[in-house]
């Protein structure tokens, strides 16, 4: 296969669905980690086409959604200051902080700009040496290499007016946090192909062995996702738990070694708080001491901000896969894309936004309970 259209072939999709139906003999609950996969699933109705034994649970893999509220408020504080050019990807501008968002700051006179790469922000810093240029560096492992390269280049060019507000998160610790949560129902994972294209799959075998869950690396087109589901269900039915790469056209076991080296040179692992979930140990990156001069949080002294989530927003439960968006009373009423309460309704990869965009407005029909995880994961 060479062309995207071939990954949308309805005949091949039907064939994969038939195989999944023939394989699944008992209830199974799978989590797709990435928000891009969630949007593809809802857009194409994949969850509605699956046999009733197979349930898809939406995971926390949306970088905008999991950026904690206090980091949003730090961004708002920095962007409001005179002499600052605050640069961000466009999907962060509508994410609500405490009482306002970056669009509001821009409307109030802040110099907030949408860029398509951290290197665009670096070029602004080069052209405007009299301004402080800050790039909002969020995301999973996928965006970390470019952000690391921007800092590396800033130091090489001697640009003292460039910095990053960093809120990077890592997938493997999030998987561990999900599996150790008391209400976890997840029995298998569809791993995010773009993350694995950077980092490879070396961190996942230990997780599959410890929690006795299969992890299948998948892409984002309908046939990618269906093939990932087919492989995961096959493993579950056989009592297997291992890492499979169903996205070999983009993912190698070793990932992208040059990108990993760049990340490790500039960033170090740190604890990170996830919006709606809370602190997860070793789940993020921060700038190493050698690059601390480019850390906007320290440069602008915004380390002491503390916040509280709106009580009516249940996005944290959505991000943990505990509820579907339609099970939140605010969904589609108090919370819409024009009046969002949480980031999951704002982000182009958020589960709530997907349900709203593709008109999934009703609460889901209860499915058969998946097999208890204790049966798969006996206590050692």
C-alpha cells in the first residue's frame, strides 16, 4: 500500500471487522492512547462497527488536553507582560485558563502569535532582539525533538531573548498510572504510532509483562486502527501479552536515534502533573541545567501559580477513560466548543470535541462488562 486512500478501503475494512467478530468470544476493553486515533475512530464510526464484545476506551493522549491548568495560567501571565512575543500552536489559544485564554490576552493587547514550528519562534527572536520571544512547548514525545532543536539552535546562535515554556509529557508513565488506578478496566492498548516513530518500542515490553496487557502500535487511518484492534483481540483471546508493531511503515523498534539523542541532550526526565489526572512520577521532561537560561518559567518567575479545575467539568474522568464525554452533564450544554469548560472540548484531538464535532450527543448504550482484569493479572 502506498496511498492514504488505500487505508480507507471499505472492502478491506469489512474483512478486518469480520475477522475481529470471528476472534472475539468474550468482552474486551481496549484503550487507544492517542487523541488523533480517537478522532479517527469517532469520525469513521469504528467503535459502532465493532462487535459488542469489543469496547474502545479513550485515553489521555491529547497533549493540549493534559497540559495542566497551572501551566496555562503561567502562559497567560507571561503572554500578558509588555515586551513579550508569546508563540504557540493554534490549538492552545482557546484552552481555558482561570478566567481567560490566550485569545483574550491577545484581544487585551498581548502579542500572541500562532506559529507552525518552534523554529518560527526562533526566527522571530533573531529578527526582534529587543523583544522576549517565548514558545509554548507542549506535547508528547512527538514534538520534543523539534523543541529541543530550537533551544540547541538558540544557544548556538547566541540568542538571549528566546525561551520555552515547557510542558512535555511521556506516554509510558501514563500507561503505568492508568493500569494502577483502582477503577481501571483496560485490558489492552493501541499505542500511538507517532510517539513510537520517535522513541521506538523499547519502553513497552516491561509494561506488557508487568500488567499482562498486549500493546499494539497503530497508525491513524481506519485500516490501521482496525488492524491494531484485530491483533490486540487475537492476543487477548490467546492469553498473550506482548508488543506488536502494526505500523511498520513509520515505526522501527529503535525509533529515531538522532531525535532521541537531541531530546536527551536538552531535556531531562521530571515528575509532571497532567490536567484532570494529577501528578505522575517521571512522566515529563524539563530543560537540563545546561539549558536553564532558556526556561521561561524561571526567566519570568511564574513558578508559584496554583489553580483549581471547575467542579462541573469531568474532563479528567474522560482522559482516564472512566467515562465517555456524553456521560458528563455539561457536555453539549454548558460545555461546547464556543464555551468550553475543559481542554478536551477545545483541542483538535480532544475526545469531547470529537463527540461534539461528529454529533455523538447521546449517552452510550451500556455494553457487557469486560472480563475482570484480575483474571488476566493475577497477583504475583
